[in-house]
């Protein structure tokens, strides 16, 4: 059994690859029940060393939903950051969502992000090349806050990857927020397992 399989069994989370199906039939389906947060958000001063895996989603309004995931990595923040920022090597260990990026890696820099999103007619994941303006703090966080296409509801997201020191370990946090989009709740419900899978694969890549 691989370390990733052991992690999946230990946490009780379903970390298998999940198709992120954003077909029109799903997007236009009425959302009847509000989503409830699965777990509370982790504060910056929490005892992160006590947390192995965290994942939660919340619907804040009809057009606003958020997601937060985290995982404890047995390595220093510098090592986690170095692995996260090695975009050329990322496809070797990441099998979903983020595959890398190219461009001006600095705060406000223009980049193109390679991101697995959706599936083709054969059920294979589609690699999208998405332009973004970076939110960037060296050694601490990287992400973006950019508009969504009108064809999937418009609005924008706030997608951030962060590293937080926990003694000699690191809490890796991946969060997102879908704002002013009528399908926000559907987006975060599908993204939760994909983000947790990326987190678990990053942990294995760093610790191996």
C-alpha cells in the first residue's frame, strides 16, 4: 500500500480522482438546500499540529460559497514551498487540478496556469491554460482572484495556496471563494475532493 493510500485510509476521506463535471445540466440545476460548513475554518493561531486533514465548504449566500482545505506536512515550510513552486516537476506528482504555471512569478505578475478542469467526451480530464494575475508573497502564499467566464455564471474566484509553520512541520492550506456566481455552491461541492487530492499528493511529494 502506498503512502497516499495509507493517508486516504487514515483520514477517512475519499481521495480518489473525481471528475469535475461542470456540464450545463449541472450548472443550471436549481440549488435547493444551502450547504453547511463541514468543519470550522482553522484560525491562524490554532494548534495546527493536531490537525492531519481538514476540509470544509460553506454557502454564504445564493451566489457566494467558500471552500477551505488543509493538510499537515512533515517538513519545513521552506521545503513545502520549494516543492509547490517547482512547476516543471509538478505534473510528475499532481494528477488533478493544478499542473503548473508559466510567466511572471511575482505579486501582480501575469501568468498562464495549467489546470485540469472538466472532462472530454471520453471521460478524460481536460488540460486548460488559464491566464491569471498572481497574488504572491514569497515563501507564504500564491494564488489569484480573477473573473469567471460569463458562460459559467460570471463573478470571480479567490483561489489561494498557503504554507503555515507548525513547529518543525507545515500546515498547507488551499482555499477558494466563488463570488457573484449563481452556481457557486455547485462549484465548491465538486472542488472539495479535488483540492484535498492535490493536498495529499503534495504531502507525499514533499515527504518522499
